């Protein structure tokens, strides 16, 4: 199953996003921010099914907890790549 990764500007948004998505029935897996994505982002990100990405982003924007970035997780022979999702 393909997955998407949602990153956030701060921990407050990440925690609020998890609550909003779970209430919407979207399966959410919190995880540490991959080192490859670093920067000035929160250290918590959320992994969701790729098929739920559009609905999840819409719900989070409506709940005032928008993701900073959305990535598609691509499995490769060398590990995982994070491809910026076209918004």
C-alpha cells in the first residue's frame, strides 16, 4: 500500500492533525521526521494511506492545522525516498 507523509511547522499542528484525521476515520501513524527532510520542521510527522491524501489535506486546512509539506513515500532498493506531493 502506498503511503504519504505529512510534515508540520510545530508540534501543536502535528498533534491536532492526528486528532482531526483519526476523527475522520483516516489511519494515522505518527513517526519521527526522517533526517532527509530535516530543516525547520517539527520532529513529528504523520504517515497516512496515499489514497487519503487529498481528503486529509482538505480536513487539516479546514481545522487550521495545515501540513507544512506533503510527501509521497517511494520504496527503493536503497531505502525510502520522499517525493514532494503536488498540491
